[in-house]
C-alpha cells in the first residue's frame, strides 16, 4: 500500500451525514484524505478538475449519495462510468434508499457497490466502518493516475 | 423467478470461478464460517462459468448467482473475457463481480475496473492472509452491501 493517504471523494448534501462519515473514517489506521462535494455539479467539477478544483487530486474512491441537489447521484454515476478517464474509479453508492429500483439501476450504471445508510447512528457508523475496512484495506485500487 | 427464489429459500447463491482446487477448497472452508447462509457453486474454467450463468447444458436448473468471485487466469476462456461478457450482457450485468486473483499487476487492476469489475482483490499467498481476505468479502458483500434484488430483471 502507498504511503500517501487514500483519497476519498464524499458526495453528500447532508452536513450531518458528511460529518459522521468523516468522523468514522478518522478512526481507522489507514490514512485517508476526505474531500466533500455537496451536490452533483460540484462532484463532477472536482472529478474533472474544473474551476476552483483545478488542482484537485484524482480520488481513489467515491462515496456517492443518490439524492443530491443540482445534479442527481444517478447522473453523476452515469457520467463517471461513461467517461474513459474516470471509469476505473470505484464508486460506492451510499444512500438512504432501499428501493429495489434504485439498487438495480445503480448496478446497471456500474456502481461498484450499493449500500443503504441505516438511520440510526450506531448502524451508520457500523456501515461506514464496514466500507472502510473492506475498501481501504482489502481491495486494490487502480494506480495508473495516482501520480 | 419467484419460484426459484422460493426453492432457494433465501440462500445466497455464490459462483466461484477458480481452476485451482486448493484455492477452491480454501475459499469454501472460509465461507463455511460465514454469518450468512449461502450456497457456493464452482466453475473451473471460463467456458464453464458462462454456461452456468446462461443456464446451458448441465446448468439448466442452476440459480442466478447473487455474487461472482472470479479468478483472472483461467483455462479455456480467460477471466477478463468472462468479465467483459458478464458486464455487457443486460441480463447479467448487475451481478457484482469480485476479481480474486494472485495478480497484483497495475495493468490487471486498471483493466478489470475498466471492464466494470465491482472490485479487485489480490489473493494473499499465505493461508492466514487468504482466509482473512475471503472473510472480509463475506462480511462486506453479504452483510454490508445491498445486492441487486432478485427477480428485478
């Protein structure tokens, strides 16, 4: 594993959820750098390094909420997975929705995994820790554009 | 679909595509401790795997897997070809595919994600490491993740 922190782009409009996720991610041994985008447009600006994000790094992992202002999470997902230079970035959908349609559609759009956010704090922390344990310590990321 | 769901009685169906018998046995052993009840099916080469998924030949009555664990280096049909076929077939593409291989090559990792592998894991060569990795797959995919709903297609 590289020495530099694992870069996570968290796309989440709910400030409370964003803070909780950051807190939960801080508690692990693996160093992470979390960037937050609060809507779909901002997420894509970050990924395409547009405007104020000109210097932003390529994330190793994207945690994506589905229901977002300005541009929906489904559209963001479709954009990432349809773009050759972004496609290989793993996208974990993290949504309160448990609708089979949302789950199925997300996998069709090539979400790397779909996780439904528990409403209670304990469950929420458990899920975030489950993601980090798996995605940050077990899974291998594309290294190509890390420089 | 409804009927097969009933007969499967809630068991999670996992398809392991692996040609090395030792690795097959170890993976099966590791999954036995799983918290989730599952049925593991094994295909030992790429052609076999595609027949299983398309329910051809001897696989006519096989269930649709909820999760696929796929080795990359396989006889007859390579794992990369299997992955590409699954992810471009509208009736199979939503099934999560976990690449589980000894290769840690950046080229293999990048190209697997480009072909829409759901994640890439390189198999540790030591037994303890291997068991740990298999258990983490079990914990994550079978209890944290929402898998595609059955019968949605």
